[in-house]
C-alpha cells in the first residue's frame, strides 16, 4: 500500500501547455542537427534511438495505457523489416513510402492475428501468445527462407527512394526523424483525447469501462493493433538503415530491451519512450567497452535501472517536481493542487485530506442550489421504465434471484432493500449484463436487456455506480466525469489524431458539461483534483456526476450511502432528488433504512432472492415481516444464520482484478 | 491495555495524523468517530503497523512498545485488526481462512495442529453459520458472513486487543445489529475493543469511551457517559460546534500549507 | 521409446525451471527470470566442487545447494525486495532479467565460454527400459524432478506455510494483518528455489555440461512449461515441462528443426482457447 505516483501534476501549468511545443522545437532541432555539425556517428545513433523509440512507443500504448503486457513488438518490428526487405530485394520496390504502407499493413495483420486469441481471454494470455510469437520468429523465417534468406539473412537491401530520388546520408536521417516526429504527434494527440482517458479506465478497471459502454476486448485489441503500427514503421527504417537483416536482429533479448526502455522511460507516458530508448541505445554501447565484464555490468545496469526508474523517468521527474514544490523551491502551484496530485492515490486507504487543504469541501453545503432552479438546468432526463419480469438467476443449484417482477418508472426513486445476500446486487448485475439471466426478462423501455453484454446494456441507457466507487487513479474529476460521455458523444479516433474541428468541439463540450454537472452537485471545487484521492463521500458524488454525464435512461445506485457520514448523505439525497425531479428513473440499493424511507417512492424488499414485499414507504414501515427480517427490530428477530440463508449467491459485483 | 500516545505520521510526505492519543482498557470499548478522511483508519493502521510513515509518538500494548515491530509481530503480541471492507481471502475456503487466522498460533508445518483445530472449533461454536460453510470459498459468502468471518479469523489467536474498522458498513440493519451484539459480547469476555464507526448511535450504545477525530487531530475525547447528549458528539464530529466536555482538546486550528 | 526417454529427460529440465518459477510466484507474486540462471550456476558449482576441488558427491551437492540458495537470497534482497508492495510495476521483470544477465556474465568471466563436463553421479552405461535406452542419471533426474514437484505441491496444499503463501499472494496486506510474515516467506521462497537449483547441479550438469548458454535456453523452455501447465500450479508445470520435452523430441525426429517450436505454439493456442488458465492454473491471477 505504498503511495503511488499521482497524476502528472498540473502544477507549472505553463510547462504543461508548452510541452508539446517544446517537444516539437526539440524535434526540429534534431531534424536539422546534421547542418549544425552532427557527425556520422551521432547521426547513426540518433537514427537508432528514433527506431527504438518508435517500437517502444507502441508498447507504451498497449502496456502503459491499455494495461496489456505485449512482448510481441519484436515480431511486429521483424514483420516491418522483412516486408521492406522482401519488396526491395525480390520485387525491386525501393519507394520507402510504399514500403511503409505495406509494412504497416503487415504489422496490423499480424497484430490482429496474435491479438485476437491473446486478448479474448485477458490476463496472462497476451503476454504468453506474444512471447511465443517472438520465439518462433527464426523458425518462421527459416521456413520462408526463399523469401527471407532464412538463418543467413537477407542482404543487399538497396538504397531506398522517395518519389524517385535516392534517400541517402542526411536525406535518410531527415526522413527517419521526420517520420518519428509525425508518429509521436499522432501518439500524443491520441493519448491526450477522450480515447486516452478511455485507455486509462480500461487499464485500471475493465468493469468500469464496460459500464461506460466500452467494449473491453475491442478497445484493447485496438490499442494493441495501433501499437503495432510504429513497430512496423521502425522495421522498415531499420531494414534500409542496415541493408542487411537476419533473425539475430530480432532475438528474444530485444523484447527485453524494449520492455526495459518502456519501463525506464515510464510506460504510461508519451515522450518517455524517447528517453528510455536513448538510455537503452547508448548505455549498452558504453558498457561494451568493459569487454570481459560487459555482461556483468549490463546486468547490474538493468537492476539499477529497474530500481531507480520503476516509475519511469517521467515518474521520477514528477516526484522530483512535487518534492521541490513542497520545499518551496518552486512556486506557481495552484492552491488546489495541494489536495489533488500530492494526496495519496489509493482508494483503499482512506485519504485524510487535511482541513486546510480541503477547505470548502469539509463543511460546506453552501453550494446547494434551490431544487427548482436546478431542475430547470438539468433539463429533461429522458428516463425510461425498467421492467423486470419473472427474472431468475441460478448459480449451480442455488437460486440467487427467484422469479422477481418489479418496475421502476421515470420520475420516481425505486428502492431495493433486503438482508445481505438477498440478491439485490445480483439483480443489478443482471440488469447491467454482468450476469446472464437463467430465465425471465429485463426491459428498458422497449429494449430487452437480458443477456446483453455489459457494454451493450450501458449503450442501451443503463448507468451505474458501485458499492466501492470504481475510480481510476491518476484522473482528474472533470476528465473522469467526461468519460461518461465517451460513447454517447463520441469523437472518432482519426478526428482526435488530426485535431479536426469536431475534436475541439467535442472536448470543449464534454469539459463544459462535466464542470456543469460537478457544479450542480455542489462539488465544482474538486474539478481539477485527482478523484481517487478525494474523501469517499465526494468520490460517490463524482460517480453520480459521471453517471449523469452519460444521460442514461435509468440510474442504478448500489449502496451509495454506505460508508458516508451524515452530511455526505444529505448531499447525496439532494442529488438523487434532482434526478428524480428531472424525470430520471432511479433504482436505489441501500441499507440505510431511514434514508430509503425518506427518498423512495416505492420500496421492494428482497429476501433469499425472492420479493417478499413491495409498497410505499409507509406500507413497508408497517410490514411486520420486513421489520423482523430486515431491521431486526422485533423481539423475535431471526438469527443471521436464518436471515442469510440464501446467501450462496455471490453478492458483490464481479471482482476487479487486483 | 492499548495506549496510543500522540502519534503523528502519514503516507510519505502527506501527513495525516497530527498527534493523536487514544487508549482502551480490557473489557472496554473505545469508539473513534470522525468524518470521512479525518484519519480514523490511519490511526488503526498506525497501531497495526501499516502506516508507512510514523514521525513521532508511541503505541504500547500493556508494557510492550509496539513502535518498532512489524505488523506480524504485533499480531503475535496480541493485537487483532479487522480491516475495512471485509478483507477475507476470497479464494480460500472458510476453514482455510480460519486456519490462517491462527498462523501465529501454530506456525510449523502441518495444518492440523490440535491447538489450532481447537481454536477453529471454538470459532465455529461462536459463529455457527460458518460451520455450515467450511468448504465454501469466502468469496461466495454474503457481506454479513464475510464480516463475521473476518472477525472470527482475527479472534483465533486469542488476542487481547481487537480493532475493528467500520464493521457495520454495507450490512443490512439486522446484521449490523448482530455485529454490534457480538462486539458487546467480546467486551464482556474481557477484550479491549477499539472501534471505528460511521453510525454514531449504534457505536455510542456499546462504547465506554469516545474519541472524535477531525483533520488528523483529536477534537474531543472522554467517557461516553460524560457526553449527556449524543447530538453533541454528532455535532462535534461533523465539525459544527466548538468543544465537548471531558478532556476536550478543542477544535484543531486550520493548518496552513501542506 | 528412446526418443520418448530423451524427451522426458529434457522435459524434466524444463519442468524443474517451471517449478522454480512457481515457488517464487506463489509466495510473492514475482516472476523470477533468473531462476534458470540459478540452475546453470548449480552446474558450474558442481563442476567446481567435483572437478576442481575433487570432492565426493555429497559435499558437492551440499556446497551447490548452499551457495546457490545464498545467491538467490541476495537477489531477493538487492533486486526484488525494494520493489515489493508497489502495484502496476513491471520493474521486477527487469531487475530479475538483470540478475540473470549478470550471472551469465559472471559465469563467462570465471569459467570461460567452453562447456565444462560434470561427472555423472551414476554409471554412464545406458539402461534398457521399456524398449528404449536411457542413461541412469537422466532417469534419476526425471524421478527427482517429479518427487520435488509433487512434494512442493503437497507442501503448498497441506501446510500452514503453503497456506500463508497462497494468502499473501492474494492479498499481501491482509496476510500481514493475520500475522503472516510475508517478508520471511518471500526470502524463504527464493532460498528454497536456490536450494533446489543448486542441489540439482550435478544431475543436470552431467547431462547438459556446465555451459554458459544453458540459462537462456532453459529460461525460455521453463516459460513454455508454465504457459502450458498454468502458472501457480506445481503439478501443472511438471506436466507442461514433460509435455514440451516429449513434443520437441518426437516432432524433431520426423521433421526439420523449425517445426517443434511451431507445434508447441499451436498446442499452446489450443490450450489457451479451451483452458484459459492453462491446464492446471488458477491459483495466481495476472501478476506480470
């Protein structure tokens, strides 16, 4: 439970906004370096660094952002190199742009072929599949030896051309650097868009991703395949640089060099790939001068690099910056930053943010707007009726939900109560698609939800919050709330990469909407704080805002009140009231009986998977059986043992992989 | 029994506790109240040895100074800690979870030590619903049962001090009542209980002493009986009023900078 | 049958590496890539003790076991422990590879690149068994690996230490709260893995020689064994290792050298699509 690195700090805002420009400037400088007196040795080193950086950046997309360890970059790199080599040697195609296109195509194909089986199952399998992919490279090359030269390699790769002109010397250098700059611009634009946020959600919580309407499998596959593109490009550049390629250029050791460069530079970073590549390119070069001891020194270098840069150079710089800021060496930290990025980002540890820093958050109910006015602001939430008909779920002989029929209508709060293990959360999971019903139906308006994949239920209009708020680390409140709109107000990937007007419009709207919703819930002041470091009550409100952002047809709130203090509960109550007034459909699972009595229009009581009572709060309050079984207020209260007989049902939502 | 003397610390550079003192006697319950994020769980973490940075202060169990001990040595010394969120081992069976609770009782190799088995059997007597589910993996238990299992697990080594972090969170009212009844029983058996709770009334009903923490400092503390009205405690913990009776420390002044 | 025997003998090596990976993986959730290098080191120490120092068998085994265990513990202390308790970090992959590379370098520096022959503990006269021939030492290797694998399986299922290590792999902090000394478990796991690697030095080395390429080669195949058998299961790594050995031996008998690798890959994909966690996996979730 060590404190983890927080978000890249918004401290030094000028630095943040100027960073792309600075990097571009640096890139241009490198581009013209040959005319500034860069020698042959260094220009070759720069090219090699650029090539390695391209390969590493692809790994960063899948490992750092989408959270999948892929060892196969080497194979994709080899595909690029051999496609170019084959075209140039056997087919006489030397046009480098044509070769790049063909290589990208080849890398994408191999990416799909290895990614589909590898990602279908999640967990270790991608690492394993890509591991095999790398170790069979020499065998496959050998089997195709008439095209690839087998173990002997492919020699005599001609000088590449571009529009008929030969690319040699400085020309080739400029081409490589320009391609690298263009790729990193694409990479950066992709990551600093809603898609980058979606990747982060995907990495930390596949369940949350599905709840947002994201198909986990497809987005991971997409990330992995996008990561294949720079590897393919790098392969072409390498083939033309060295004019000779052989299986030994693509040995398994290279997979580790790439992984090390990624980790050393910081997997979850954009430009870290360049630094990591530079260190891994130049370091071993120096180490070779130790001759007999070079392996030992290289091993020690890896150990030290792993220890020192375990969060990457980017992480090292971040923690250095925050250290400096704390010691007062740097000014310019926005006051809110003291709450945000510095606080411990671990949801499991209750983050005690001190009074001074939290300031307005601790005491204030001040921001609460009069309900009528806000109802106008929230506008019409097009709620739809959620109809559950004779829904049943068996888990290996145990009935967790037993022919339940109920309806939740727009403009009302429908509460589900019952002892632990009575099937409430299972019911929510059936609505969300995490479980498939054994029989019966779940309808939202006219749409049948039963049996849909979670992301499809979400797209049909189901929004949900969780017993333990699911909040990715390293995300600010406004970005987190905006993820609710990822599917409903989608900006395409090409538009994001090319920064088309639709991208600017989309991100401006999402940001404004996120801020508006946070204001509505009275927590606008945390908009720039890291969500994971906020107190539980505030995190729940942020989750409610995230649910609102999706403009869903039904809201499912799972134990929103649990673990909250009385003041937080009051805020939440106001938020739910707002949604109800705006015509939203609200389903509430809650143990706080007084709260339920207060805000629910209709209460359904579950026990051992079956509905034992339904009615208005006053009816439920008068129901003797409910009081006995649920609140235990009668003298004849059952033992827990009897109360929870139906508990074999897996109560909590599907466990998050740790 | 357990004495915490002006402990200060936090997570690396982030200080969370600013000199918190607390104590609990055998056969007593001390309840720690406070808003979310006030530092309640951090206090328990500090006692259990999980707070990454402890800058100053002492934790004593009887005559034993715990400060330099690792978390597992503290367990061996008689401290039991039931963490927030029903943290049992979901992939292990109920029986295995209970056996794990006795890890310090019978460390050597074979699982079936007689003494350990006797402790496990006692746990089954105390929590009969666990006995019916020995072979079930803990992940399949309901929330209430997991909480009971977590407590049963912590009791196996026969500790002298039990710390509970929000044991009633996420439990149906009837089950929460059972949990509180259980705590009361344990207190009667002579255990010292340090309890962090969010549900003020239930907690005060079984507590002997109360400590209110606000922003990492003790806002008030004293015997429950001395607070003649629970609303006063509530106001205090929500930071609405000045001080309470007893040996009140007054409200913590706002801290500038961080 | 002779092919099958030699496949089993190779498979025993892969299984041995897989077993070592699993010991550490089960106790601390770390993938120790240097494990194969520890076995390689064991073969060199066997050569050193038996040939250079001319010691008899028992002290040779003891010295190998003790020395390699010590080195494994040093690895844990220097390269692994500082990174424990951090999530989302792949740094232990890199540091353990670093240790592996350094061990390769040390071996090359001390003993050079020429393979060294390690005297066989049993007679080298091949046995006729079930219609094939096998060297007695190879048979001993197969038997010992099975004994160790099954023994560790029982240890992990039946003892408090095994239970404690399963618990700490699932939730390290909660295990600490129950009094499990997770640090000692991690050290113990590395020591045990080193002890086994060192003790096998003689038996392994007499078949493979002490050679500097052994580590890298075994590391790959050990990984294959785990991929097929499922990480976290000792029985799985036995079966994965032996299956890999047999497939290689049988396939390369009928085809050229390129195919065994590809056939194993195909088999792995097949297992992946039918048994997602490997044949016997399931105890440990994604750790890498």
